[in-house]
C-alpha cells in the first residue's frame, strides 16, 4: 500500500526558552492510502497538536511531515467543537469548502445536499445552526468536511461532546460513509472502544511528550459490523490497550512526582 | 412554597407552576402596561404640576406648553432649517467617522504589522479632547459645516475603531482554523468568517456611536457662533435668553433624534443579521 502520510522525527515545542513545553516528539509514523487510523492517548499527550500539524495549521518545530498528494490542500478537518458558522444556513455551511475551492454554486449545493442526506440532515438544509442540537451540528461539520471529497479526513475527537447513544449512531454512520469511498482517515479519540470499532490500525501515544508506543492492527474484517463491539476478541483487545494506557499514565504520574 | 411541619419540608407547585400559560400571559400584560403607564403618568404629573404651579412654570413648562412652543418654532422661527442643518452634519460626520473607524478596526485587527505601527499613535490621539481641535479645524476648513462634520467624524472614528478592532481580534480561533484548513485566501476569510463573526458587536458599536454623534453635534453647536445655526445653537440660545420652553422643546427634539436613529440602526441590524433572530423554529 502506498504511504499517504509520513511523519519523520517530528518534534513540536511551545513557548520560549525557560517556559518551553515539549508537546510532541520524537514522532515517527506512516499512514497508508485508504487506511483508517485512530490515535489514542492520555490527555495532553499531543495528539491534537500532531493532527493540526498534519492539517497544516501549525508546523513542526523539527522533523517533517510528508503528505503524498498532488493537491495543495488534500485534507479536511472535523473539530471537537464543530466550528460550523452560526451565520450560515446548514446548506451554506456544508457547501463552504466547495465555495472556497471555486466550485459553481449549483454543483456545490448538489454535493453538499448529497452528504447532508447521507447524514440525515437534508430536511434541515435551510435552518440556521442555532436551531440544531449538538449532534446535528457535528453532523453538519462532518458533511462540510466530506463535501469537498478530500483525500485525507482528519477528525479531532469529533464525538466527544455528544451523548453515548448518539455517539454509537454517529460511529456507525461514519463507518458506512467511510466504507463507500475508503479515504485515508486520521481519527483522534480518548475512547478505546471507539478506536477499535472504527480503525484498521490503532496507534497508542505516550504521555507528554507524545511518542508512539504501540501500533496495533485491528483484526476485524471490513465492512465492519457494529456487532463486533460485543465479541470476545474486541473485549480482549480493548483490555490490552487499556492496560497499556494505564501503565503509561501511572509511570508518567510517578515521574512527575519524582521531580 | 415550602411549609415546615415537624421536620418535614413540603415542596408544592407555585402559582407560576400550576398554570404557566396564564401566569406568563398575566405577567406580560403587567409588563406592557407598566412600560406605557410609567411615562404617561409621569407626563400627566408634569402637566398637572405645571398647571397648578407646584413649581415655577417659567423654568419647568408643562407638556402642552412645550408642544405649543414647538409648533411656533417651526412656523415662526424657521426651526426646520436648524434641524435640517444639524441632521445633515450628523449624518455626514457619522457616516465618514464610522466607515473609517470600521476600516481601521478591521485592518489593524487583522494585520499585526499595521497594528503595531499605528496603535501607539492612535492611542495618543484618542485622549485629545476634540473641542481642542476646534481652532485648527476652523483655520483649516473655514466656516461652518466642514469643521463641525470633521469634529463629529473624528469623535465617531475613535468610538468605532476601538471596539471593532477588539471584536476582530477576539473572533474564535476555531472559526478561523476551520476556514484555514479549506485553504481560504485573505478576502474569503474576511467575507465568510471575519465580517459575519463581528457584525453583531459592530452593530452595538454603531448604536452607541450614533448617540455619541448626536451629543457631539449638539455640544459643538453650543460652542459655535450663532451664524452656524443648528439644534445645539437653538437650545443654547434659549438658555441665555431664558426661553425655557424653547430649550425644553429643543431637548425633546434631540431625544426624538436619538430614538429615531438608534431605531434605524436596529432595523438595519435585523435585516442584515437574520441568524440572530429568536424565532427560528424548534430545536431537535
């Protein structure tokens, strides 16, 4: 499989000399074309920072991230707090990326409406976001990211602010959507069961400064059936990851106390 | 309402809980009635007080006195011209001042370099009392409309520039980031994100600025020579000739101006900002 995203010796610091925070590094990883990769890790480990580097919102302090694509902006991003625009109607929000790319409005509307339909929001196209619930706003954000049909989809804990039942529904919707075009996806989450359900590979990140401490291939078949959540293998894998993370968090806390 | 009965607190519905629809309707009626009744009662008391001479009718004329005087001012004293002159100066000064204020607010808010370059200078100018600029302006522009318009424009400029710049700089980073990921250029960022994000607070600023402009134009007309005419001149002249009815009439008109223009700005806001409306339909 061709490599889509290659991170080599990536380091990221914040702040100046005395106050410097070593957020990420040294990070080395490879994501292949069409792979769905989840990154899990303790809070503050730098997962979001790394995602933002891949999305070209910030640059690494050292090392490089190579994205193999001919487009200037091959990635689309879905944020944790939706970030859809309250001054635009749902359809205009979904069409936003296409407007920026210069796609004619008529075609843009068709594509935006198509993805809104896949997320069950076609009937709310003319509404303003103020009248939508949190889950609906997040779906608009996803539709917006998908409407441009990006080569890479970056998702930063997109379901964190959503209730448990809706979260399961959105996970399944995302699986179905992904199955249709199989884009490259880099998905950040705290939730281990979410990561195992969705991903081909799960990368475990250490506590700050973030490095990859495990790279686990998820053994379940594609198309992924949501019922795998209740299989024994799923529970076993989740248990292993949980143990790994717990050790990581404990040793990190111990090292902090020792200082 | 809670009643204590031997170590028990009983929580029962209040009147509001028992019949919320009726309670709300009743409350709304009370509020609307008060909103109308309070000013009306006040005016009635003023009218009776003046009629009964509870206070000096010379210094504090009754409502009817003021209205009668107003009519005579329009008919006999060409008050319409003074009013027109004031409104014209107000409009020109306000429009120029706020347009330039908006421009500076956006440019300095968006561009770090220009901000660092110009902010110290503008801050220094901010605190200069604008009346002090009267003489140089008169010398530069002659009489009378131009210096007044420029003075209003300068005052309005500062009142609009500062909050606009602040609003631009406090647009949520996540709004900007979402656009950056799609590869927006500067114009697109402005048009799709920065401008609509700041418009609600800009309208608040514009409403404040129109009030400031009215205060300024009247104040400036106080200071100018009688040949300048205007609403401010009328009010000030009335003070010195002890025509309190004219003064109060002028004050009433100034207040009407304030209410009218503020209302116009609100209408503009409602037209341009449809997403701020309360009545958009049900949440899911």
